[in-house]
C-alpha cells in the first residue's frame, strides 16, 4: 500500500465513523421528541398509542381535584376544547386554576385522559411559555380575565 492509499483509507474510515455517529445521534433525538399541542389540536390529532406529547393551556376553573395519595386530576383548556389530566406526584407551588400550565405525558383511554409525568406552572402573572402563548394567541384566548391575547 502506498502512502496515498493509506491516507485515503484513513480519511475514508474517519468519514464513515462520523457518518455513523451522526446517524446514531439523529436516531436518539427522534426517540425523545415530544410534540406540543393545545387541547383543541390534541382533539384533532391522530396519535399512536404511547406517543409522548406536551399539552399546554390554562387550568380550567373548578376542575382541580385531589385523589388518593399523591394523585391529582385537573383539566387543561384553551377555551375551545378541554382535556382531562391525571398526575401522580407533587404539583409545583405555583400551580392553580386559571393559570398557564405545560404537562408532558401520554394520551390514553376512551374517553381520552392525559396521563402526565411532569407538570410545569408559570412563575408569575405575566409569564407563559412562548409556544403555549403563541398557540393560545392564535385561538384568541383570553388570559386570566386581565388581558386579551391578540
């Protein structure tokens, strides 16, 4: 083997290694993607069983119920549709009805119930995650009766 052939073999091996690494990283990212929905979009979506999604919107007034142990149930709404959510764990301190929330989990059953494994609540009265605010704004949802999203 000449020097030129050795160099080409080394470069070819390096390129093949980098391609394999990129493919593995892309595969790993595709497995951990959680798509974002608001309740009216989730009602229309045709999701496969066990598909992880993020659900965002407002906690519906009067819907928060404490179950046995650490089981909590509430409804998330965008004023056009409502989704029932169950969560086992301790809710964030800032969680309350009428406030923005983002949950992550799976939609299961008939009628569909969203089983959340994480719940995020907004940290003050002016903040809401950008993707939630944009989706609610597109639907013309009024926030907490204080302002209208245009």
